[in-house]
């Protein structure tokens, strides 16, 4: 039987992650509460979020959702969360979209030193480029694998272009365009001489599905689509982890990505 867990969210977290809407869509698992000591706590990833997270754990939280966090030192938070078995899930724009998990095995089959990954995101004008890159790195990590190194070819108020290498040895090109002409979106394409995998994703605020296309000598196949927002999938994951009392590795992965994203 599914255990219903209470959720507390600040106005800032709700604005960033549509928390109230997501909780309303999961009535069997989650329930909004005004109590100070809720089981699950949503925290906006603005400066000082690690201190807020430590405070929530001290108040008895069984799980934390950090929404679009800025780069920060997470060592103390990770140590405390791991000790108590409190999962801290990092919710970024695209990484939790169900299409990412569907695409991952197909990317894995191509991911080696002979592969090229093309990654592009479209974000709103004025968006924080560091957070855009953090979201893009989290997406690449979830779909393909961690980025090991990154060098900017261009970075300005309109976006960035960067060259990167994955831990697997695959080469990658990353691009971000800041524009209000089209909705936020992300795309990954990994290509080899005879095969390719393409993943396209809408922004986290819509339940429109991500799309995964696998191409080869026999033609192209569109995988079944899953209609769920990235935010909703992230909350389902947090509920499962908190219900089991299991910590997760999101903070360690975030720390590695943040080390690459901080402007040098």
C-alpha cells in the first residue's frame, strides 16, 4: 500500500517547481501541509539553499526536493543526509523527464570514444547561464553519462558554445541559446557512422512528451511517448526513496557538475 507523505513548500520553491500542481496530481502519494515538520520539503535552489536543507533535516524531514539549485558547497549536507538516510533529489529542468530514462540504454549502446554527442538547450532571455549549464549537464549525465571536461568557445548574454569530453571518452558539443521566440527545450543527439539516437524535450512546465528516435541502416524508430512532466517524475522518485529510507547520489553528481559550471 502506498504511504501518503506530507509536503511543505515555500512560495519560491513552488514558483520554480510547480509544487502545488504536482502534489495535487499525486493525491495517493503526497499531501500538502502547513506543518513545520512535514515528511518532504521543497526548497528553492537560491543562495543559502544548503543551510535551508540542513535546517529541514534537523526538523525531521524524511526527504528533500531542491529545485534548480545554484552552485554551492554540498559536503556538509551530503554527509548529514547520507548518515540519516535522507534522500536529497535535485530537480533540474530536464533530467527527470521519463523520456530520458527511455533513451539512456540506446545512448549507452553508442557511448564510446568514437561517438559525438550534440547537446543544445533553449532558455528564456535573461536566464542565469550557470543554471542553464547545470541543467544541461544534469540532462547529459542522466541520458548518456557524466561530462569530464568542458571548455567554452563562446559565452555571452545570448548563450554559450562549449566543447566537452564525457567520462566514456566521447566528444561533445554543448550549446545554449537565450531566446523568447520559442519555448524552452533541450535536445541531445549522439551519432556514429551508421547509427544515431536523438532525444528532444520540452520545458519542465508542460506534460507534452519528450521524444526518442533511434536510427540505423534499417530506418528510424520513434519510441513510445510518456506524458509526464519532469517535476512530477522527480517527486515520484523522492517519494519512493523517502518511503524506503534510502539516500541518493544526486548531491555528489551535482557537486561534480557544479565544478564544471562555475565560470572560470
